[in-house]
C-alpha cells in the first residue's frame, strides 16, 4: 500500500521538550501521530467508506481490525 506523508509544524522548544519526554517512555512522536491519525480516521470517516477503503486495500495492516 502506498503511504502519504504528512508534515506539521511546531516550535523547536516544544518539539525538543516533547521528544525528550517521549524518549524517556521509549516512544516516538511519529508513532504517536500515526496512532492519532488512525483514531481521527475512525471517528470522521463513515463506516461504509472505511469498509470500501479496506476492500480496496486488503494488505493494509492498519485496517485489518477495523470493524
């Protein structure tokens, strides 16, 4: 499956503080953002459209448990 890259901006001091505290928890900002994007997708995209997307992308791991 082809993935889309999304970019966002945040002030450097905030970014540095966030990554510092995430690293202390063995977490990465990219992983957390991906999780939040999936939550937004599930909340905002109608279930029938999610099912259609899933049927068109059967190898998409992110949607395998989406019912």
